[in-house]
């Protein structure tokens, strides 16, 4: 029998399963971390947009006050 068709012993199957499980868990963890990073970046962008809008609003108020004087 060649290597490809040889039945694997239980220990070998168990180790293969454990290794594939570890790889799967690592991939899932990486995906979660990437999603968290993307969410943080989106939140930062939203915060910056809000700050920009607040700044523009304050500038408009200052302009109005100047015009009133």
C-alpha cells in the first residue's frame, strides 16, 4: 500500500483533526481581529466626521456673530 491509500491509525487521525481544529481557530481569531480593527477604523472616521461638523458649525456661528456686529 502506498502512503495515500494506507489507512491512518486513530492517533494519526486524532492529531490531524486537532491540527485542523487549531488552524481553524487561528483563522477565526484572525478574522475577528480584522473585523474589530475595521470597526475601530470606522468609529474613528465617524468621530472625525462629527468633529469636523462641530467645527464647521462653530465657525458658522462665529461668522453670524461677526455679521451681526
